[in-house]
C-alpha cells in the first residue's frame, strides 16, 4: 500500500511539473494560430508543432492523473501488480 502511494505521489509531482508548461505551450500555439490563413511554411510548421506539443502535454497530464488516482486508491489489483503472487510467497519465507 505504501509503495503504491509513493508511486502515486511521484506521478502527481510529474503532473504538476507538466501543468507548469501549459501556459507556455498554449501561448505559443495561440500566437501561431492568430496569423492569417495564407501563412508561410514556417507559420504552418509552428502551428502544427505547438498543436502536437499541446496535445501530447494534455494527454500526459490526464494519463498521469488517472494513474496516480488508481495507484493511490490501492486494492488487490495494485498489490498483484507491484508484488505478484509468486514473489509474495518467496518474500514471506
């Protein structure tokens, strides 16, 4: 139980670290988005680049948050994940 909560805490720290990058990526994406449609190749590249960065950042934040919640709640499936049954008997002897 303590190991799963430790891992959940680590994931929460990673989530908060990634959240700190949201303003920068959002600002950059909105900057490139504000240019007129017949934009140069560099503008199009920047628009797509920051869209992908923002998408993967949000995906990571949501994924880390869900994993942290799952690990923090614990339960038999977490115990089985962190200490499989074969190793549990070996640790007890």
